[in-house]
């Protein structure tokens, strides 16, 4: 299951290895379509990558810090640094390929 992050848990969660963070909101239609894909990746990549989500309504500071202007936005981190940013609904295969390229 994708980990729900807050500003207090964010840094610790993404500082080591590869992490995919989904910035979303409960009122966003495309976000609702993206979440099951993110959850599937969480199961499939368990132990290989951290898959997490951030509710932009609850954590606006994190959304602002990473320049999230529309949602869903998915940001890929490697060892705490953003290495890729995808805006809009993404397929599981596309996300898996992006994540795998950073192992």
C-alpha cells in the first residue's frame, strides 16, 4: 500500500533509494484513476522502491515546494533528489519504466 506522507515524514521516506510520490486530492477525477495504479505499483515494487502519496489539500507546503501546479503530479526521487516529474494520468507501464530506469 502506498504510504501517505506529511511534511514531517516526507524527507525520511524519500532520502534513500528510489521513491515515487503521487501528489493528489480526493476531489480530483484523474487522481482517483491514478491511485489504483499507484497502489498496484506499491505491491509490485515492494522492497525495491518506495511508493507514496501526498494529499495536496492537507500538505500544500510540500506541493508548493515541488512546484505542483496541477494534479495528479508524480515526482520520482532518487536518494532524496527529484529526478523526474510527470503531470497528468500516467499508465502503470510508463511509471514502472521510469522507476526501473533509476535503480
